[in-house]
C-alpha cells in the first residue's frame, strides 16, 4: 500500500508518517490490511532525518498546487491521501489571495488529480475547529455538535469549510473516498512558537519546561478545547480505516477535545515541574489574541468520533506527561514525582 | 443608482428588473433612496422586448465567467449586483465540470471583479433550498431553521453552499456587502418546462390551464415548500435594502415558503379552473424524480426573513390566481368564479 501525506514534513505530517510506518498493516476503509510499501511526503521543506533515512519514505519537494496540477504526485498508485498541508490562519488573514490559493485552489487541484487517477483513493482532509466562530451576529451554542452550523470568522475557517464541501461532493461522485476530519487545537506542540493565535497554548508549557519565559495573553479562566498530538494523529488514522458505513454522512466529524482552562493547564505544569516552572509564565493580556481565542468553541460533543472509538485525552496532566516523555531533550527543568 | 443582474434575461432576472424599474427610488443597505439610472442585464440570451425597449436597460451578452474575468461588466459604477445566473441542478449532475465553472468559478470571478472595483457594492447571491438534502446517512430535521446545517445531496447544492461561504468572507473582508438568500422552489413559473426535477411543480398547473396534458410524477400526499415568483423577487429586493444590522449574520437566510402538498395544488387548480383542468393531470409516478423531490425539505421556519418583514404566500389558491392574472394569454381554459 502506498500513502501520500501533504504537509508531510510538518510536525503533524511527520508524526503521522512515523505512526503509519511503526503501525504494521493498515486496513483502509475497511478493506484488507496491507503493509505500507511507500509513504510520499509532499512539502516545501525536507523531511526530518529519521524519515529521510527510512527506505519506504519518498520526498517530493515543491509547491503543492503546482505538484497537483502538473502531475508531480504519484497518485496513480497511491491508496490513501492525507491532505494536511495548509496556510495557517494568521497567513490567510494577512494575505487573502495566498489563503485562497494554498487552501482552496490547492485542495481542489489535489482532488482533481485524485479524480484523474481514476481509482477513488481514500482522501482524509484535515479541516479545523476554526470553522466554528462566535460572533455578536451569531452566537455559537454552548456545546458544538457534529451537526452545528459552522460560522467561520476568518478566511482560514471559510477555506477549510469550503474544502469539506468539495471533499463531500467528490466523494458522492465516486472520485475519492473522502473523510472530513476537524482537528482541535493541538497542545503541546514541540518546537518553536508560530504565528497562530493558539501558539501560546503550547508555548506556555513548552517554554517554561525548557527554562524559558513564556507569555499567556488570555485570562486564566479562559476555556479551551485541546487534543494531544498523539490523539490527533489517532483520529486522522481512524478516519482512513473507517468503512463508509461506519463513517456515515459526508459532512465533517469533529475530533474529540479535552475542555480545560488556561489556569488548569498552568496548574498541571506546576504539578509536573513545580512552582519554578509556573513562575516563568508572564500573565500579560493581549486583547487581539484574546478576541480570537475566546471566539473558538470550548465544548465539543464529538458523537460521531466517539462512535468510531475515539476519545478525548483524559486530562491535561496526561497530555503534559506525554509531552515530557516524548521530548525529554527539550525539558531542562527538574521534574517532580 | 446602477444595478447589475446576472442571468438578467431569465424568468426571475427579468421579473426582478421589471420590479426595480417600476418601483421608484431604492434604498440600498439602508442608504439614501435613489432612482435607478441603469440596469445592466448580463446573460447569454437577449432580454425580453419590454426590457430591451427601456432606455435604462443595458444588455451585456456572453459567458459570465469571461465577462467577470475580462472586465466586461460595468462594475466600477455599479451599486448593487444581483447574482442570479447559474447552471441548474440537472446540468450540474450531468456535467460536473460545467457546474463547477458556472456556479463556483463564475461566482468567485464575479466577487473578485467587485473586489477590484473597490467600493464594496451590495451583492445579493441567490442560493437555493437545494443546499438542504435528506439522506439515509443524515436525516433532515422536520423543520429547517436558518441555523440548520446544510447537507447538499447534489453538486448544484454544494456549489451554491460554497458560493454562500465566499460571499460571507468577501463581505467580512469588506470587498462586497453580501446578502446570501436561499430561494425556495418557485411556482407557478410561466413559459416552458425545463430539466429541473421541480419542473412539474409549475407544469402540473400551467399546462392544464393551457388545455395541455401534464404529468405529476410524485404521490399526491408529497409535501412541498413553494414561493410565488412575486414573493421570491420581493425577498431578493428586501435583501438588497436591509441594513447590515437588520441583516445580521453573514450566513444565508432562508426565504419563507408555503408548505402544501401536490394534492392541495391540484385541488386549488380545480377550484380555479374546474374538473376539466385536473382531468388533464396524469398521475404517473417516476421513482427518480420522486427520490429527488422527497429529499427536499418541506417545512421552513424562516425566522430571519420574517424579521425583515417577509412572509410566505398565503395559500396556493392565491399563488394560482396571481399566475392566472399575470399570464392571461397562457390560460385557455374557462375559469370558475
């Protein structure tokens, strides 16, 4: 079996590749389980060293829109596409045309390339909880269901929601076997801060654990809906293995999320690394970031995902302990217990 | 004030043009009322004679995508765009690429042309009740609200729903003042049958009134949600005059619909034109058409439209009497009462 991961050299794409490579035979859409012969990573940047060293990993470097439009992707013998590549929310707000090209045109070109391949590959589309946005004109319900009407409040959310519609119709037409999956805010992300408004939801843990000061720009009582990297990848893989009947409607499913607060995240940090760690958090409100973060939903009833056996992370303590175990080289503070 | 109507020579576009030309000064989006100096009709086919003879009417013939992309539309001094042009559902199912071009690419090109004009014209987008579709995987609720999640079951519905998202985001960005309006099934349409599955919902009245046999391909108890041509145009005009505050959320509003049944429609025909008329209806079920028609919602709670002062037609008798009065030349049967 051959797999294509777009954005495959990013944090989530690389983790997905490692999970698939380590996971043994995979049963796509309820079909027979098969070993993974090849994973193609399509990205602008080269893969991490461990993936580059794996003989099963192929790397196709370049602009995904051009790759999809020009036949540079090995779709003729690809069984499953995981489409993770995207311009992020901040980029899309700053450069409208960039977002339309990277998220809308590229998704459509990739779907058209799959259609041209002619064998209806499994197509997992990583949508986002960012399709939901609260606004004075239209309040979000207290709890988000799979059937809640998305009301995106930024271009990234609009483009992701349009992508869901394309995947749904290309699936109905038999061009792909689409699986629309809405990812929650992923925390704790390793590595460096990025331009996303949600960046601090990883940074306020990751930086103090490395002995570095970090800013929390929202009030401690701010509720947030999170999923760990491992749980997020588990949801993406489960989307690919579900049969059409298990999957059900072509509309997107919300992945499960742990509802917590920024205060509880800081308390978990103190339990793991002591007051020395939480003393490194600067509680400095930023109205612009707070406006974005508080527009996101914090309570998700992920009924369809749960019916597929997916669960929210048990606690933020568990998420944080996973991070510490998986990223020991990035943790310099002494840990407790 | 200058107006552009795409699909302006079609049945609804021409009726909208006549309504605007006869209606006196228009207050767009709550602004000052102004006389209409020019209505540009963009279409592939020429306008009806009465519109062609009006000095205020300009006709731009051609393919709308090319017109929008090539600067052939007079957007620099256009105050309001009514975007009615579309490939219909049957065409979009038969030719996927045609539908994507006519409905998605053309809507985007028209929005981009408005954006390039730089003065954020009012942009009324005619979406459709076809964004709602019942399926075994996802049942529609008994009553459709403005906040009901659309689950399109055909490409036309998907493309209209994507158009709504584009209009919403171009509005949020300040490129246009968008108004997403979902039209109900329009009955009684004058003229000839077309390829739409809903065509019989006009034909089973119009043809018998002209002394011609007509087929009803669904069971008499089939519920349907209808709006008269006049009420539909009233909804489109109201969308253009509503202030941003009156309009509210950038998501689409459902126009009001009269819920009736095919049997009640035939009974209304009998009251207007006697048993001689209803004897011309052939009740011959067609499973393919019935499948499509019964997937549509029949009960619409159009809360936002009602808050704007819009109402469903009072009865199908009233709709039918309007048709007879407005289309006397097409009615050959003697009328009762």
